[in-house]
């Protein structure tokens, strides 16, 4: 696979992942916040962070 094909495929995949996060947040009435943008940039890592990051468990959270 040449570099241009790889970059196009990666961009399309990340765009799909970001769309999934946005639709999921809308469907579950959850605030998507920064996660669609991070998912667009980082792909699967952004999806994992969207599902597993809990802002309430940070410093001062319970």
C-alpha cells in the first residue's frame, strides 16, 4: 500500500470513528464535549477515552 492510499484510508476511518462518537453521544443524551475532535485526531484511542474517561473521578471527585 502506498503512502497516499494509507493516509486516505486512515482519514476515512478516523472520520467514521468521530462520527460514531458524535452519534452515540446524541443517541444517549451524553455530552460529546471534546471527544469527537480527539477521536478525529487519534482514532481508536479517542474512542477508548470517550468511553472510559470519567471526569468525576479526577482530583476532588468521588
